[in-house]
C-alpha cells in the first residue's frame, strides 16, 4: 500500500528532509541539521512539526457527547466546550488500549477526536458502533483527516515567535481549544503538544498549510521531524502507542489510571479494566536511567539478580541529560531508586528506577 502524504510533503522535500514511512504516511524524520539540533531547538527556542498524520474524526450532533462518554475512559463532564482532554479507547474484551486520544471539544455539539495515525479507522468504527446502540441517536462521525494539516509549534519561545505571525493563535492557553481566523482562513487551535514543552497545535485547511508553515518558519521557528519528536516525548515520559500502549497493555499497567473515570458510569472496556483494578495490575510502567552514552533499546530485557523481570518499551540517548533513558514494564514492587540491569544485545547496562518525566 502506498503511504499517504501530508499536504506539506513538497515543502519537506524542498527542505531536504529525510522521509520515512510512519503509520501509513510518508513523513519527515529530520532535516539538514539533524535530530539532535532539532531536539535542542525545541528545548531552547521553538520548533514546528508537521503532525498531519494524526487523525481527525469529527463527531457532531446532539448525541455526540453521550456517544463519546460511552466510547472513551475519561469524563467529558470534567471539561467544557473550548477545552481538550486526553483519553483512551479500550478493547471491550481485555481492556487493552486500542488507542490514546486527545479530544478537542470545539463547540457544544462538535468534537474533533484525534487518534494516532494508524488507528483512525478503528476509532471511527468504535464511535459508530456505540452510536448504533443508542436508540434514536443524533450523531455523525466522519474522518476529515484529508481536509486539513496540523502544525505543532513547541518550545519555550513558541508563543513569542508565533505572536508575530498570529497573535490570537499564540494566546491559546494550555489545553484550551479555539476557532480562529488567520488571514481570513478558519483554523482550529489547541494548546496541546507532545514534547513536554509549551506550545499549540494548529489545524489549518490543507490548501493553506504551506502558507502557514512558511510564515511560522519565517518567524524563526525551526522545522523538526519525527526523530526529535520521539526523543522529546521520551524525555517527557510520554507514552507512544505501539510501545507503552497497545495490545495486552491496559491504562492501569501504563500508569495512566488518571485518564480513567470509573465514577462516570459505563464506558467501553470498563468491566475487564475494573476487574484488573480490583485484583491489581501484574506489572507497571516505570522510568529507567542508565549509565553511559549507550542507550537501552525497545525490547531489551530488564534483569534483577540475573533473571529477566521486565522489558524496555522505549529507550534512547537523552540529548539533555547525556545518558540513556528508557520506559520499561517492571514488577509492581519496583520502587524509585531500585537498581536493575538492561541487556542490550549482550551488553549489560546498569540502570536505576526514576519517576518520569526525565527532563522537566
């Protein structure tokens, strides 16, 4: 199957980006100066990512709220229109996290549900399936991913640099969602991101994406690719679907029980997750820091007293800390400060349990 291309594909290629397949899309891994430079630019100034590969499922109608309440783990009653919320879609049989999602509550009856790239169809199908269980539900769910691009502007100077391009966009607060205009073009902006830094994500009609990208880069914001996005999110201790979340992994095992509201009532996958809560998860996700520049890698066994007791789900060299960091599933009795060994293809790395984020 041919990978899909972002509305900004030609822009990336003109900048000399290294393009790679990701979640069914052809996306930039890095640009000329490389991942390390882009990572540091985000921590010290500001970068712009093209995250158009993320899905947008637009859910509208008088029953939209009720359907999403039944579909996802978090409780929309805890927010209001004009806010965003992190949540999970669970497998109804074993409570595995099918996807982790940000919901942009745009207005009273309009929600933009933002799945990961490869899960858009699954999320759309789940919403439609739940809508069919509600008698006379008045709701429409449609994949509008192809209609827009999404630009994520992240970093301590993100808002300052954006202000010269679009002052109202720069003023959208953390986890707020706003419909705005930029040069007469309707955009939706959320104060969300995936780097551990401040910033916003901007949904812009596909045919205006290049113009907005050029304006943002022209203001001094550095283009950044998926390589930096991954090292940044790992330093921030943020999960990645297919690594810390996915088949066989529940919200509770991943340490994300705060995104589950059992007190709201029914939601898809509630029964098996409640059963796991009552008996206690068999493992838990934790942070590990290792000595030296060689990093742990995904799939590396984690050893205690010479026996395998866990596995690394994401590992890399931390550009900010100068040593290896990892997220790993460990026994539930693992505590901060405990020592473990990570086996990276026969090389043993000494590691210590820490509580993420690794970089604050």
